[in-house]
C-alpha cells in the first residue's frame, strides 16, 4: 500500500467483493504479505501479551486511553507495537476476527484508493483474538487537528472525501446471493439479503455496531431493508409491557426502505484516521474496521455525525460524506431511545 496520497485516486468502476477472496479461518498467516518477505513467523499470543505489558509499564503505549486491568481479563488492552519489524497487534476478548478480514479485503481490493494497514495474519487463543497488522507511523487526525492550518484541514478533508467515495464503489457479487450463517468449510461475506444485495458485516454473522451493543445477538439476518428498519425502530418498544399497542412513530417513515446498501466503515472518528507527521499532510491509513459491513447508504453519515464532539470539526463531515438529511431526525430519535 502506498502511503503517498498522490497515489490515492478516484475509483470510477465498482469493485466486487466475493467470498473466495478472504480466508475463513480462526488462525491465518498472510504468507504473500510483505511481513513474510523478511520474517519467518508472527509473534505468539504470549509474546504479544508480554510486549503490551512492557509498553504499558514503560508508559509507551500508542493509545494512552487504554489500560491493562488487574482483573486479569484484557477487554480492550493497548496495541502491542513491534516497531523493529513494522508490526502492530490489536488483541483482546472484544476483538473480532471479522475486523481483520474486512481490513484484509479492503487492502487487497482497494489498494491505493482506500488506505488501510496491511494485514499479516490473525490468531485465536481461547476467547482472545489477535490481529497482526502493518505498523503505520503517523499521528491521528484527532491528535493533529488543533495544530493544523485551515488550508491543511481542507486538503485532508478533500482526500477523505475521495477515500470514502472509493469505499462506496465496493459491491457484492450478484451471482452469490445468500443469507444466514456460515456454510461449512467455506468463507462467506456475512450478511442480510436485501433486494439481491446483502446487508450485514463482512463475515456473515450478526451486525456488530455499537448502536446495537445490547442487541448484538439479534441483529439479523434480515431479508429486506424494510425488515431491518422495522427491527431497528422496534427496539425502543421492547421494554414496554405491550409494545405492539403503541402506534408507530412518524419517524419510522423517514428511514428509506429503498435505500441502497453500501460497504460502511462504521467508525470514521478522527482517532481512526492516521495522517503524516509533517507537510504535505497525507492520509496514511483508516483503521478500526470492527463495525464495518453492508448497511443502508445513509448509515456512514449518521455514524460519523455520532462521533462528533468538537464544534470546529462538526462542519467537515458534510464535506466528506453525502448527508441524507431526511434521515437525521429519525436516526437520532431512535438511537437516543436506546440510550446511545
């Protein structure tokens, strides 16, 4: 993957994601990746745990917001960085292999158009998952934002617009229509079938989205966008004694059942956008694809808006994504009703 933003160009033609492109395995080594051109094997899970603990004790973790707890269960531990071999490892109980598979697919299908870390492999060790990726040396847009000049901010935002437009060119194979769980011994792009297009995450399992944190086990499959919207808007009624006795809210009809389905990153927060340390500023990588998947086309804009906590930044998301303004009030009403 080139880190030079001059190489990131618009993608005019759709790019098809088919099931055979991504390995379906609990443990996988990307032997054709750049890592294995230099090194024989990936660090073991135990080596990753030790590295994280060393960096946490030394105060050198990349993300100062994450901690190792004394409880012994590493829910969201800091990344383990093996800088000498260009490797970073995301791991923990809450890490899901589908994030690795989505990132792997984006890297191989949209290389030069949607910058993501190269995925070198993944591991499962008990209930902990380990994603081995390219160490992208840069700073997050969140870290850099206050020091950026307006012209630099504008340049970065325009590049992000191109990247997001390119991502939305990803499409499914219309000849491979399916719903439900994994087929035995095959990899499937996980989903909900919607008018011959699949809605869901990239691993044919329930959609993982923090909007639905309390309902992850029941998020799909659905056979239509209409069915998905009915499920989403019914969640606020579930605690009621007689939920079906309450009239349907007018907001329900502001969620378009004829929405196109687009591959969605799901968490375009500034902390997940890596840029270069100095001018000319370049977008080096979009990271954290754990909430990615096939969702209604307006979902990315609503989720990006959901992460905005800065008035200055708030004016830029509309320059990056189409806004689908008719969905704003309804989406916010229903997510607020879930306590989001």
